[in-house]
C-alpha cells in the first residue's frame, strides 16, 4: 500500500531540511553543530531511510542519542517508513554520493525498486545494533537503560524507588496503578521506563510487558485506521500485563488518539493490569487533555524527576566516565557538573565531546582545553535569554509594538513576528510550550507548536526569511 505518492526527490530533500530544522530546535545549535550536522541523507528504499556520517564515533553517538528522534521525525514526514539506519561513509569518498538512488514512488512501498550499487552503505558492525533489542512486536528497548546504570540522588530517589517497586512486583502494585512519572527534558524518564520494562520482564517472564512512546501509539493507531484493523490494534494493546506509555503529553489535543488511549487505559486498569505513564508535566498541567483522562491519570502514584543538583550531576558523570573506561580529572568533571545544569543528555554530550577530542588530538584532558572546546555550549548556558527580551528584540526588528506580542490580533504583519518570537522562545530558552504560550497573552501550547512549525516551514521555503530569523537568533545570543 502506497501511503505517499508520488514521492519526488525534491519532496524527500525538503523533508530532510525540515527534519534538520526540527533537530536544531529540539537540541539547540551547539548540539546540532557538534553531531547532527554530519548526517547526510543517502537514500530511501522499501521504507528504510539511509543516512551517512563520516566517522564511526559520530555514528555511535548519534545512534545512541538521536536515533529515536530521527525515527520519529522521519515517520512524521512519511508514516510508512519502517527504519532509519546510519552508515559510515568516510569524507574522502564524498563524490560518490550519487551512487545511491534517490527515492521514487515505489521506494515507500513494500515491494520495490532495487537500490543500485549501494556498496558503500555497509553497516558498521552487527554488534552496534545488537545493543538495541527489537521486541517481537517491534517496540525497542535500549539495553543501556537499566536500574543499574541509573544514578540516584535526592532529586530522583522517589521516582527511582517507585519505579523499582513496580518493576519488582510480579503483580500489579496496589496504590501505584497507574504509576505516573513526570519531569523535564533529559532528566531520565525514558531511562526509567526502559529500566522498568527490562526488570519486569526479568521478574516474571510470563508477563507481557510493552513499552511504547505516545507518538508511536498514535502512529500505530492511525495506521490501524487506514488499514481497517482497529480490532488488531485494540487486541495488541489490551492483551498486555504491563503497559508503559512514554511522553503522554504528545497526545494532548489529539482527540481521537486520546480517546483510544483512554479506552485502552481503562480496559487495562479494569483488568488489574499495571500501567506506567511518563510525561513532561504533572497530570493537572496536561493541557488539551480531557478532564476525565487527566483525573484518572493521577489516581495511582504520581512522582516527579526534579531538576538535578550538583552531586547528582557529578555522580552521573563519574558513572559515565567509568562506563567509557577513560580517566577524566575530577576538576573537569566538577566544572561540567557546575556549568551544564539543565539536562543530563547535554551533560553526557559534553563529556563525550571532551573525551572524543582528547582521543582525536591525542592530548590529555585538562580544564583549559575543556573550556576552550565547550566554549559555544557554555556560552549558551551562561547567558539565560528571557522571553521578554526575545519579544522586545523581535518587535523592534519588525517595527511592531511589544504589546502586540500579547494580543490576539491576527493580521499577518502582527501574527508573523509573534510566531517568530514564539519560535525563538522555544529555541533559545528552556521554557515549556505552555509557559511560552502564557507569556504571549495566555495562548494555548498548540498555538506555540503551530508557530514553531510555521516558521520552520517558511525558513525552508524562503532563504531571506531564514536569514532574518537566524540573524535575530544570533543577536539575542550575543
Ligand atoms: P527524558 O526521557 O526524561 O527526556 P532520558 O531518559 O532520555 O530523558 O535521559 C537522557 C539521558 O540522560 C539518557 O542517556 C539517560 O541515560 C541519561 N540519564 C538521565 N538521568 C540519569 C541518571 N539519573 N543516571 C544516569 N543516566 C541518566
Ligand atoms: Mg524521553
């Protein structure tokens, strides 16, 4: 069944541009420049997206940290995509890029054209992919995300204890059904969810444990509707003993998915099956979610992953250093733990950059070269940009009043700058979508999402507009 047709080379290239922009927005410019910019689109065949990077190290890092996001973003563009694979292609053979066919309409179908002479697209080693365990039903658990590798400190001890209790019980845990874990980006929600899944499976092998992201739940649901197999879909989710649904905020505002999820959820709870939910905010703060659903999500045990403190960050760095089997001076670890405070993913990223750099240039790691190397990253952490500042700069630039940033006026001359400001607020601050919405005159978070998408699209289609936005972003960061 062709879901998208016809698929032209242009369309796929445009999609890749969109995905790159989304990655920049999601992970920030520093991360993008360090890792993601090395990704090259190489081809698409039978639902498999092929991408290349110049070195093995970059590949491993991207696979470990960004593959989920890449999958998600590619699937958003083309729902029929089944896998995204990254291969190593040294820079020297750059000229050969065109050896790989670009996609045609058939490429997104199950049957299909052959990929001509794609000899360079060789998997690095089988072991790399063995790390990701593919379950029977296609849901993936990362073998690094276990309780053993989760470092515990004050900010996360409650969530950790609750997760362990649920995972170690061979039956549904009374008082903790559902278990609802929430916390900001990169604080370990997915790690804990995978850890519960691994452990629950170990504790009682006969129980069927299923981990799924809310986004994937939605795609499966849409697919089932298209393929007229809702029964199959319902059966699949209702026959499990432990259901772990990651990032439930994703289905807020998506009415039919929400409804379907609620039915699944109720069916499982009524049968006394264990449900674990994660989200980036508390049940009460889930805007765009039906009141019934909200209240039921909070019926069991609600625990949060709080922002990390210095000790926890240092502990995580030490554990990570040991697992990489390298030695990094304590001073450097302390420096990183002090400077990079928002998100564990970024913290790990910084450590990896430091280690990789020292291996590449064959120089020992020191405080000086760390500061130098992470200059861009640290700068963005040192300077906190406020939404008010963004609104003011953008209003000045487009010659509108700052008050218009809060208004509901829809004329394009006002609405467009407002969208640019929302886009920059998402990109340059750590504020959540609802928080950003509130600062723009109490708008809904879906309005912010819409604004971000709109600006991304415009940037792809209009070079001079893209430069204008880039310019604003730069002056705000300086
Ligand atoms: P979230 O799902 O909340 O956005 P993740 O679970 O993906 O965050 O965590 C981001 C990265 O940080 C992962 O690589 C994870 O292993 C790591 N991490 C987060 N918290 C911890 C912790 N307490 N101990 C060890 N690693 C952690
Ligand atoms: Mg996550």
